[in-house]
């Protein structure tokens, strides 16, 4: 690569530096520029990486919160259904108990009524037998003659 001659416009700045002096200073300046550029790129990359990690973390938190919320709502809905089922079960038990008590009461009343009917029938039969022994009218079914 050809080297370009750089000439100064004013000569009162001092003696012109030799190419051996210019080359190391240019090399140093270039190395500093490259180093600063690398440092700037590394910083930018780190910033971008941190922002990306923060966004991923925030998104993960949002997703976790959403699923936790959904799971919590599901559990609450299940609990509500279980509570309603338990209340309905208690009502069913109460109604069954009422039906059982009513049936027992009805059975007891029926047995009492049967007992009274049998007692009345026995009394009637005994009275009819007593009347039949004394004699009743013929054709009245009590065994007497008219």
C-alpha cells in the first residue's frame, strides 16, 4: 500500500516528525480506537443482554402469574361446587329424614287404626255372637228366627 505524504500547512509548529515517530503514534491511536470500539460494543451487548434477560424474566413472571391465577380460580370454582354439593347433600339428608319420620308416623297411625278397626270388629263380632245366641231375626245373618 502506498504511503501518502501529508504536508503541513504551517511550518511554525516545529520540525516535521519522522515516519518512524508518526507510525507508532498512529498505531497507538488506532489501537485505542479499536479498544474503545470493542469496549463500546461489549457495553452495548451487555445492555442488550440485560434488557433481553429482564424481558424474558418479566414475561416468565407474567406467564407464571397468569397460570397461578388460573389455577387459583379453578380451585376456587371447585371449592364453590363442592360447597354447593355439600349443601345439597345436607338438604337431601334432611328431606330423607323427614320422609323417614313421616313414613314411620304414617305406619304408626296405620297400625293404630288397624288395631282400632280390629278391636271394633272383634267387639262387633262378640256382640253379634251374643245377639245370635239370644236369637235374632231370621235373615239378619245373626242366626235367629223370626
